[in-house]
């Protein structure tokens, strides 16, 4: 099956693939969410942000500037009060911040969202890659607090500690959940799953992707943020 066809299948099945809810099944894009299965725990990630919606753990994110968090569009599409724990690998710790009223900005076509925080957070921000920062065949790192299991509802096996898994890039111009340009990759020592959505893909020390879809077994797609740098700059100034 071609990469394009496989990603179309993943997008159609995304509600069952990436949702960290009690049922682990959802029918609407607003419920779609991507946790690292296998992989390994992280010791430090000052740029990491855990996203909560109405107090419920939902997605992973990164802080890219004092008042700006980057995540996936489908992580914020359901509305609700968005809050974050920022700067600690333990999702129950870190500095707490909330979205400003009207502070959610979504891209028109890509699975990307920027959230304006209610106060500045001082930490080490995620460095964003420019076009060309990721290439086919490259081994890259994916991070998240998502599910670590496939044999039970993903809400039952969300990781308390941030995890990372290596994956291998197969395409830098495939499609994310919304049809935007994505980085597609195959499993290395782990694979993202429900709860990892919105989390980062790093290549060569810079963030190049935002988790969009995964089949929880062998394939994943990350919105290729290097192709949307002008939009990010226009909104967040970085």
C-alpha cells in the first residue's frame, strides 16, 4: 500500500487510533488524540507541555515562546478550558498555565494549533526547524505522555512520565489528519499512540513535527511544521 493510501486509511481510522477516553473510541475529529508504546522514559524536557481539557489529560504539546504553546488542531477542536503543566517530565508537575480567552489559533488546513497562555512561562523553549531540517531515511525522536498499551482503553495506561521513541522517516510530504503536509515515519524502538497527539518530533535537536495520527503499531504521521513556519511566526512571533 502506498504511503498516501496508508495515511488516508489512518486518517479515516484516527478516532479509534488516538483517543485517550474511557471508551478509546470516538466518531468526531475533535476527539482524536495520538502515547508512546515501548520507547523509553525521558529525564529532562523543559520545553514539554501536558495539555488538559476541562481538567482531563488529553494531549502533549511544546512551549515555543514565553506565552505560546504548539500542539495539534484536533487536540483543541473540542473546546473546553485548556490548561497546561509545563517544563517537567512528570505530567502532574511543572508550572501551570491556562489558555487566554480567545487565545486558541488553528491553522486553516493543517493539524496545527497555537495557544496563547495567560502568563509568561520562563523555561527552555522548543527550537523550531526550518525547511530542510528533516529528510527521508532519517531516524528522529517522538515524545509524548500517551498510551503505552494496545490491549485496553488507552486512558488506563497513560504514562505519568514523558516518553520518547525513535522512528524512521519515510516521507516528508505526506498528509496529516486534516490533509496538511506531514512527516510520515515507521516504528523504531516504539510508536506514538493515544495521548501523544500534539507532541513533538525532533530531528537533529530541533522540532520538525506535531503528532497527528498513528496506527499504534508501525506507522505515524506528524504535521510538518517546517512548512508552516511563516504561519507560526505570524501568530506567535517565533
